[in-house]
């Protein structure tokens, strides 16, 4: 359940989230001309929880509105950390950030390039010769989702294990085995842009070889520390109690069939509906989606990246270059005709009323976290909640768009 921006099985995609985002932003701009108040922001979060509690199986929401760097900022909370009461959601409540992890993996690769330890046009064959079928795929194509590789996270054997053995631990090599062609694996290849979590696990493995460090140590040393991310966490195995005790319960609530079971009568994951996955081993997500943190920390990360404090100018330019999600071809920028782009870990979206914004929604089996950022307006909104519903039931991004519109009003736009 690592969120994506492709079309296809909603349990592994954002499922038309770009359209929802565009509609919500357009509707928001028709709102009041008066300046927004703190109460207006809180009403948006409270209303989302009240309206969507049952449909999305959520119990709490955390949001962070940044009106500039270093501020001001508004933190907003609603609900509790568990359906059994838990404790009130606060700024210290942790959530799985899902595929927002990909921006860290892409930035880690580019930080290693800046150190001269690899080149993003190196190939899988250069670094991981144990996968000869994919030897000509470049790191760049892994990161911008044009490799054509199938996605391990839709593998039916893996899905069955999520149901029957939720505490199972996976190495990165284990994950790749669910996608790599063999006598027992024959997943379809793809052309152009195709969102595959396999890409980012391979990138994580390359980062380990190039750095001589574990992915955990490398991401902490080269990204968390310089970015001042004191409350972002990554573990290659199950998270310790010190982290889990602060993590909201996360509920699986998605009955949709997966990418590789398109005509199923009942999804393989259907028996998981209603399950709290808070303590489930997240090693299945790895460098594609395994980080835990807060909306406040995600907002800090995005601002630090765009400020140039993590990557040198050359690598930052590479990081923010992107391909069309429609064609898979490189584009200079998103437009009305080609409104969605994927960079080396982030999404760029064009909306006629708002213009061009950076965006991502990450999902795991029981969590969602998303952000919306306009460098031109200097407005950034991030938010998280504790479920993974069907794609058409996911209204987190429209809520974020409402907060974004209020933030622009607060800045006098």
C-alpha cells in the first residue's frame, strides 16, 4: 500500500488523486475574500474527521500549515490515536509517511552522486549484477519511474503473507524476488511511465553499496541530521516500542482488487479490512515507503530540500527534473496539456487556477501522509491520518487543498 500517482489498482495508487486535488483547489479559489482565521483552519480539520470517520475508518488527523520559512506556522489536530480511545492526536503523534520516503531515497542517491560515489546514469548492472535481466536500467530511470519494472508490492504471494503473517520480516532482496523474473515470477513489463515500488528498493540497495553503509545509517547521516529531522525514523526491521508507543493506530479499509488481480471477486487483502497495522513489521516497504514521522517534520524536510541545504545546485536541479506521467518523456515543466510530472521522488502538478505546485501523497497499509507546496506563494501544507481506504474514498488531499486555500488567503493572495 505504498501510494503512487499512477492509474490502476487503487490500493497501490493515488487513484485519480491529481483530479481530486485540481477540483478541490479550483473550488477553494471561489471561496471568501476575507482573511482566514485560525478557527477556519481548525474547522476544516474537524469537519474532515467528522464527515469521513466511518467512510475512511479514521480516528484522528494531524495537519501543519507553514506560511513561510521560518514561519509562522499553524498546527492542527483532531480526534484520537485509536478507535479504542487512545490519546488525543498531537504534534508528537507519529504516522507512517508511505511513499514520501521516496523523496529521501532519491535525495540520498543524489547526495552520493555529489560525493562522487555514483552517477545517476550508472546502471543496475553496474551496481547489482545479480539482476542481469535489468542490467541496462539506469538509476535515473529507477527514480523517475520509467524503468518499466513490475512492482513487487502488488505481488499476490506478498499480499497473501500480509494477511497470514503480518509480523514477517523482509530484506530488500526478498522484496525484489517478488518482482524479478524467475520460474515462479512472471509479472508483465511496462513501457513509458509506470509507478513501481521495485525501483526504489533497487535504489536503496545501490545506495547501500555506494555508501558502504546500511540504508538506515545512510539516510540518517546524510539526510536526517543535516536537515534537522529529529523526529523522522527508519528501521529495516520492526520499529521499537519507543516509536510505536507514539504512533497512531492505522487501519486497513480497502476492498479493491490489486493491479495483478484485476478481475477478482474478492481482493486477496479483503480479510485484513478493519485490522490495526500499527505494530506490523514495515520492512515490506523499505526505501520505497518505510519511514515514520509527523506532518511537521515532512514540512521541514520539503522546505530544507528546496532551500538547497541538502543537495548542491547540480543535484538539486536533477532532483527536481521530471518526466510526464502521461508519456514518460522528460518535460521542462507541467502545463495544461501535460499536467502531471514525476521527478526523482516528488510530483509536480498543474492547476489552471493555482498554477504549478509540488505534491505527494504516501500510503501504507494503514496510513496516509501528504503535502502541497508552492515555492512561489511560500505556502506549504502537510497532513496525515490513520487509515488506507479505497481510492475513491480518500478525501485527505481535498482537505489539504482547503487548508492550502485558507493559507493563501492568510497571506493576502
